[in-house]
C-alpha cells in the first residue's frame, strides 16, 4: 500500500510541476524590436542645383527593318 501511495504522490508532484508549462507556452509574447527613427533632415540649408542639361546629339538615321511580321511573339521574315 505504501508503494501505491508513494507512486501516487510522485505522479501528483510531477503533474503539479509540469502542468503550467504548456499553458505558459501558449502566452509567449514576441520580443520587442526597437526601430530607430530616421535620420534628421536639415530643411534649413538650400539644396544644390542640379547640373545643366547637356544638348542631345543629333539623331542617328534609323535603320530599315527587313520585311516581316510578328506571329505572337515570334518575328517571321517575309
């Protein structure tokens, strides 16, 4: 009879010690991530002017395309 009581007491102690673990695992809060704020912008200083536009070179003559047509995505010469 003593062995049954000892086993019951040991089982009860293990159950009491292990019972809160599954419950506490359900309420695991995520870690808090601290994101630093963006760098300060200095609105008081003027921005430098962009470089002047360069004149465009003369257009090259367009090359004559050989005769043909598209069939879907494929170019089929005539």
